[in-house]
C-alpha cells in the first residue's frame, strides 16, 4: 500500500522570523518519496510558507484520511497565542498579536491524526520557539508532559530549539540532517534516524535543544480496534464499540468527563466516516453543549472544534427538514461560539433562510 508524506515548512515573513524553515525543502525534495515514507511508493505533498491555517488544515486532513503509512515532516517556529497561551505553528502572516488567527493551533495535529491506525503515523519535527514559548516549554519538561501532543498512537521525533540570538535567523539543522541521511537512499529505523540526526547537530545545539522522541503502537488499544472496524467497512461495529467505551467512561468518570467526551467525539467522527452527516452534526452539537454546560469557555479549543465540526457536517446534510432542525441548534451555539472564521453565524442564518423555502 502506498504511503503519504506531508512536508510542511512555515515561518513568518519579516521581522518575526526565527528560522528559515523553507530552506530545508529542496533537501527533502531530493530524497526519493519511498525513502521519505519508508513505504514501497509514496505520494508527497509539499507546503512552503503557507499563508492560511485553514489551507494547511485541509492538506493535513486529506493526508490523515489517506490509507497506508503517513509521515509528516514539520519545520518552523512555535508561538503562544496571548489569550489562551496555547502553542501554534507560526505561518507566513503570523505576528505576535495575531497568532490566534493566523497561526496553526498545534492541537489540530492531534485532532486530525487521532483516528489513524496505531503505529501508522510518524512525525519528524524541527521547531524553534520564541522566548515566551521556550520558557513555557521549559516549565513543562519531564516529569511534566510536553504541550506538543500529536496523539497517543503516533510516533514523534525531533527537537525544539531555543530562539536564536537577537535579530538572527536560525537554520533547520535537525531536519537538514535527517534529509542528508535519507539522501543516501537507505532509511534507518526511525529511532536510529533521530539519533543520527541529533548526533550530527550536536556541536550546534550543545545540549540546549529540547529533544522529542516517542514511539507510538500500544497493544490492545481500543482506538486501534475501532479504526480496524472502519477500515474494513464495519461502521456499525465501530460505532457500537465506541458507544460501549463511551458508556463505560461515563460510568467511571461522569458523562461530562474528558474520558467520556473523547469517545463521544470519536462517535461523531465515525458518523462522518460512515457518511451520516446529520448524526455527526448532532453528536458534535451535543459535545459542544456538554462542554459549555460544564463551564468550559466559548473560546476553549475543544469547544470551538466541536462547533466548527458540527457546522461543517451540517453543510453536508441533504435532507432539508433535518438540516432546518439542526441548523436552529447550530445557530444558537454559533451565537455563543463564533469561532475563528469571520461570518460563521451569518452563514448559518443565510442557509437557514434558504432552507425555509425548501420542502
């Protein structure tokens, strides 16, 4: 089965640039696709200094939906949004004051990759952090968890480097080392590739970098069982298993717990994969309402994600009556959770007016 490779190099244009991220792409592009992927053949998608987070999300979502192994190479810089202090991958238009709207929220990687089969996804990261983000990462060093979660079933290798000297622009040395090793035509095991790359840049980082290394297939993982059922077309079995896990989590931790809501979100995704947009929309609306009722703020990432996904699925409902019913709920939620895209509430209202004229 062919693999998929996503090459993403992003950094701001202008004074805010900490690393010349795109400089690594010619080196990576010189590596045969099969070597980049570790599969017999591979499709390669390249994003160089993208402008819009939604455009990156579209490519990431498509890559995550592709069958076969997925390898993601990310080079760029991390910045915190001032409101929630969550890490974002800075894009071409990102500035310190616009991170929340022009950067790619890091948790989108976790959200889009979470239904991938265990062990089928590997990420190589070469990231530079601005001073504020570097300080936050330092506070989260072991024994605390790193706030760069890419999902429990995905392997992550690489490094986060501190900001370069004042007015300096760093080079993505780790990723260039990875690309140079791979250009030999032989791909060592991921752990060995990571170790060799770190060894090559040791004189430059002098121990200052924060290394990232975590392999991802957990035996007996229920996510793997759910994913296997979906891959074989057994959508009803996948939903039934997720429903049992949701019920068990609700009994053990409470119906509004993260453990229970996680499986509710999985069921919303499963409905989408089964082609049932109405059920997916309804489930995402329920997740958003549960989070808001539990006291989560309207701009919390999990709340925004739930409403955004409900909105997306609502637009795919073919039955006007069901679309009108769910659209009324969505409009009420959009009034409380406007999200990051301007005009989302107006879009729902316009579509509802059109639906009133349909049978």
